[in-house]
C-alpha cells in the first residue's frame, strides 16, 4: 500500500462534519482533528499512485466545508516494529 498524509483546512463551523465525511471515503484510513496550522490530518492508503486522484481530488476535495488540502506522499513508512526488526538483524 502507498500512504499519503493529507493536511486539510476546513470551515471552522464544519470541522466535525468534514471529518466524519472524509473518514467514510474509501482509501482514507484515519482522520485526526488537530491543533496548529491545519484543522484535520487524513491518512490515505491506496494500492497505486493513480488511485490518489480518485480518493483526494475526486472525493475528499469535494466534501462540503473543505477549503484547501495539501498532500504529502510517503516514500517509506517507519514504525516501532520496523525499527526493532532492523536492529535485530543478525542477532540470531
């Protein structure tokens, strides 16, 4: 799977409704309500890069209340289990 982090600017009065609609979009894994320079952060996961167009451009950007988005496609994903496995190589 290919992952992307989507930063979402939403109309203030509609943030909860936007989050609820965005998380229902196939290809959106999780939506976080955040403090800071963006209102919501969505994690998108798709099988092919081309699929981001359908998820983000065709669906997410058209949710009522979404003002702007910025998408960051992940090159590689790191998690605590990945780091442990990397350091454990050759330890057997």
